[in-house]
């Protein structure tokens, strides 16, 4: 374990490999930083390699460089030992992709990092990528950079940490879901995006030997060159192009051409609305021919538009409305497990004016859960709330997904109206006729104000309400029946564009 007191915090410069050996075994990796105590931080480099017999092995040690995020001056360099390695299980018990083997290696150390208001970045550079990659130019001479940014170490921040490694393959012609969700120990907000992988400054003559000046070159780092027809907006082909949910890190892709592809996921970390750091995972995927299986089928809710395997619904609600419907999905292949999942911002308790519930579920045949939503005034906005329901079959040949997309608009209630003629006699005697005193009125309860008060002849308040839709049954505010007689009312209404103030008499007859 190496400690150092020089400036820095995250940005690993992963330098490895024996002299003269290129990095064609590397299929992905990322960097994470964990605060320990004081100014001590644990730095972890997670490295994925192709573990086929012809691929180079992990290095026993890697060199890391940390740079000032503003000046790009290197603050320090250090080495990290390989502390663990594990061959990943791809596929499942009934299907294993042929000629596809991925091993995970962990390099780790603990550093003492001095405060620096600029923050740091960490970057490891290496050449070269696998020559069979289809979506970048001259892949056998293209380098790579594993990269992370961290704020001033005085903040004692923990970087986001990627979850388990998704299967290293996708099924051609099918909708594939791959989760790149991160966990943030500090509870910071995360935003996900697909980005162009970094190329760095290594090449076939400077492959990143240890030690070597090329590996410790500061940024900013150039990206790889895309091979037409692929680009930063269409990294793997297929329709629609691969995309990522900015809130959840779920990648959706439907590639059609077999082969090997590379892309990168950037996860930005925000605290109090300000970006404080980011991590990236550079990753390689192979598109395979998988056995075609019937996708899940939604029988409810009924959809209005259908596009490919995604159906769309639109609901227009007025604040105060509720919405409830069953979500039912059926598995046409009884041997496969079926998952029903829902994804939306409204499932968070942090959305004002929205109370939504939906429980993810699974089963072998038909799976059904109820979606329930109650809206309030705070939920009013121009843009829709988006909800996605997924029917997912985890089979031996990958994932089969059918999706329903729902747009929910929450509009303000219409402007209030009130009848200027109010009744003056009512008979709350339980004969079923004229039992209640009320006004004929509607109101935008989100903005309009209504107050109705009833007094006896001595000026004592008997009843009051702020509800446009009230019905007075002749009882006082304590729930006791009032005697027959004449009572007085005051009505005050504030509409968006008008004010009404009215007083009058009510004859209570028994």
C-alpha cells in the first residue's frame, strides 16, 4: 500500500502491460474513489479483459497519475497492485455464449490526498484496442483511457460506483436492456449519458509500457474516430439507435449487425445542483445471433399507438384527479421467467403533488400489478410525466422486452364560476327533499379562494367552509343540529379574474 501527500484526488492513469505487449485483451474498465478517513482515499481500478487463450494476462502492477482539473498539471503518480481476479459467468445455466470469456481484475490502493479547490482527474491510457471492433476506425491502433473526476478532497466525497458487469453480449435484432446504474454512497444526484470513448495519446509504438511517459500524459484526451455509418448518436446501429435513460442508467439497444462494438457511459455527480465529479466506463460488447423467442405481450392497459415493441398511452388529468389501471403482461413461453417492471420519476416520493404506486413483480405466466396515481396542485406543469412499463423475459438467449410508454399531463382546473342566485330556504328533516343548503359553484381549488360563513341572529359563527362543493345539513361546527330559524351568511370568493362578496339570509325549516 502506497501513501502520498502530493496534490490530487481522482483520475487514474492506468499504466500496465509488459514491455512490447499491446492491450488487445482489454474489453472495459472504470475507476472509483472511496473516502476512508481524514485525507485518505481508497482508489479502485476495475479492469475487464478478454480471457481467451491468446489474450495477454493482467499486469501485476499498474501506474496511476492524478492531475489538477484546471491546470492539467500532474499532481502525483503512484502504483496499484492487482488484488483480485475473477472469471465472470456469462449467460445462464442453459446457455453460454461460445468463444466469449471475460475476466475481472481489481487494482487498488489507499492514498493520502491534500485539499485542492480545483479538484482532480485520474486517467489511465493504453494502446491498443481489439482489431475486430467494427464501429471505430483502425481499432488495432486505437488507444483507450479510463477516466474519473473528483472534487476537492476536503469534501470527503465518494465517487459513484458501477454495479455488476452486464453480460458482454447483445442479441441481434432484439431489444436489449443493459443496466449501467451506479450507487452513490453520499446520495448525490446522478445523470447518465452515452459518450464517445477516449482514445488518449498512446499508439502502436507507445503502447503504454510500465513505466512510460506516454501513460502519464495529461488531458484533455481526444476521443476515438467513429467508423461510418456509426457515430456518437448511433454507436451500434439498429432502430431506434442505442440510448440511455439519463435518470436510471438503463441502456436500450436493438443492433442488427453481428460483430464487436465499443462505447462509453459517463455518470455525472451533482450536489445541490452543482456538478462535483464524474466516472466513466469504457466497454466492449459483442452482438450475437440469439434464438428468436416470442416477446412478452401486454393485455392491459389498452394502447392507442404502437411502434415496434413499444406502445404509447397519453392521459390528460386535471390537478386533483386520480388514475388507476391494471398493468398485465403475459409470457408466451412457459419455461421462461417473466418480469414486470415500472420506471418513472413519479415513483419517487420527492415529486411534489404526486403520489404514485406500482410494485415490480415476476412470475412464470401472466403477471399483473395495479398502477395508482393521485395528483395535487403542485404537480401542474406543461411537460408530461413519463412512465415506462417493461415486460422482460430473461431467457437463455438474452432478454426479450416489450414496453409501454405513458405520458401523463397534469393541467390546472378550469377557472371558477358561481351562481349569483342562492337558495334561501332548506329543510334538513330527513324526508329526502331539500336536505342541504349549497351553492352552485365550481372553482380552481389550486388558485381560487372560497370562504362561506353562517351566523345566527346574535352574530355567533355556526358553520364555515372553504370548499366550493360544500353541503350544509343544518348543524353547527360541533356537529349539533341547529333550531329552526333565520340565519345569515357571508360568502367571499376570489377567482383568477374576479372577486365576489355576497351576504344574505337562510331560512332553516324543520
